[in-house]
C-alpha cells in the first residue's frame, strides 16, 4: 500500500430511493474527502462503487424525521432515508461538516 486512504468521516447503512418499481433499497454509504459514495454491500466496496456525489456545492435538505436529500445542482440527486431521526441527524451533520471542509480546501487550494 503506497498511498494510505483517509479514514472515512462516516459510514453506514442508509436507504436510497432507486425507482418507483423498487422504492428504497438498503445501501452501504461511505463519506470521505468531501465525497459520498455508495455500494450494495460492504464487501462490494473492494471492486464496485454504485455512485458518488461531491458535497462541494451540494445542497443537503432534510425532508422529515428520517428522510433527506442531497443534490449537486441538477446533475445528481440522492433521496435517502435513515433508520431513525437520530441516525438521520448524524448523517446530515457529518455531510454538512464534510461539505464545509471541502469548500475550505478548495478555496485554500489544498487539493
């Protein structure tokens, strides 16, 4: 291992809206370096990322006790559901912190 990967800011299971046929599907989410990525399972992390959204410039919107939305200006929107209000709040807080950090890094040219 030449390059050490940064520890994720947060990781865990969330339900992601897929489509009207399948509804919400349980997915493994990993938040690291201002990016939120998801996988079908923890084991899948080794080979197949299902999607990633950059938090720089993203809007994080809480819908109700468990649901929240992350959108980056039209190209990508993740509709997510946590298992509880406490869990949702943990994610929203972590996402907002990661977003602020990503903006700071971009402005200071730390990338």
